[in-house]
């Protein structure tokens, strides 16, 4: 079951343990800015966050006042088998909800592994690439201060160019729950200052159709992909360099749609990497014969419509 759509008011018995919001997270009228945070959770652990009949996630929303959403059980962050949790609301509401979720995940690990659990766990935040500079700061000054203040390890993944249209990076926090929560407090306050960050609040969860993603049409992870038909077939076609933009679409929208409809995976060569003897970029389509035919037809249709507009 997915999370309920409705958000809930905070329970008066539960007060946030964190400090009051920093000035950057308060609007001009004195109220907390509406913001969000996204992080990854394994598909198996997502069930414990949702709870039977949605009871746990409903309780967490009620306690915190924040809205908690999960991607569907076949929608993973590219290159992982993890689902995405998004928590939105006021600054302290988000911190409270995040602490409830992370505490629940830790308790599940302790229940399974007993006293052998490493007290320093990891949580991976999903942050738009355009906002990562705010976390890093000039010459890394900001991220260094966050590490010193929180005592958590903070590592930002490099931009992954293998996924067409993917504009997010992972920020891995390593430490105890308190250390992670302090780091999240600092990072979220900094992100709330960033004008670009709020623009991504309404972006879709689904990463399943990103070009060159490691997931087949059923959402199964590439590492565990045993479908020989999908794996063994690939076709490379040439597309004029000036038409690549219309194939990809704004924010990767077109290539996502083509991949989603056809069930094929699509990889586009880097700029300057052309088909031999041409100025055409390489577009490799991977999947079943039917998926390849469908994707190729949709790509050619996009190119043809672009050519007609130019003519």
C-alpha cells in the first residue's frame, strides 16, 4: 500500500526535539517555509515505514505534521534497488518526521541483527545537482563545517552521466542517528536558502524510465536481470547531432516517455562520439525485439517532426 494522500496536523503531545528553525527556513511573515527532503530506503524496509494498512506512515504524519510519500514498489533510484521517500512540510515538521522514519528503520535493523549492529549507519539523501554547490560551499568550506558540527561523515556522489535526464545526486550521511539528524538539520537549512531547490518539489518520483537506466520494463534491478531476450538484443542507430535535443526532450521528458512506452533502455553517446564517417550521434536501444522496434519508431517520429519544422 502506498502512503495516504492527505497530510495530518501535528499531535499536541509530540514536540520536535530539534532546535528552532534557522532564519533561512522562516518566511517573511514569520512562518516556516514549506520545503521537503528526499532520501532512499530499501524496498524491504519500505514496508515497515508504511505499516499494516498504512498505519505506521499515518501515525508518523500525525505526530510530525509533515506529509510522507514513497515511490511505488517498482520505482527505484537509478543504479540502486532503493525506493525514494519524500517528506514535505515545515522545517521542524520535516525533521520530526525524518527522525521517526530513521528511528523505525534502525529499530528494524536491531531487531534482525541484535547487538552486532554498527552504531554508525548510513542514509542517502537525494539532492538536485544544481543545489549541491550550496552544500559544498566555496573550496568545500560549508561541507567541512557541517562535518565538524554534526560529527557525521558527509559524502556527495559525482554526477552520473549514464542516466539521460537524471539531475539528482546522492548525499551519503554516515553516523549515529543524532549525528545524522544534526547533519540533516544543517543541510536542509542550507537547501531551503537555495532558490533552485524548491523548484524540484513537484518533480515526479518515477526514475524507472530514465535513459540508460539499469531497469527493465518491470522495474527489476539490472544486477538481477535474467531476461535473456531483453539483455541479448541491442540496436545502434544514428541521429543527427542537432536532433538529439528533441529526442531527449526538456529535462529528459521525451526519452523517458519513449523508454516507458517501449520498455527499452536507451543510451546516447557523448558529444563528439559519432557514428563512423558521419556527424550522427550513436543511439543504442536495448531490449526485446518488439521494444527496440517500438523505441526506434518513436525516435524516428521525433526526428521527422523536428526536420519538418526546420524545412
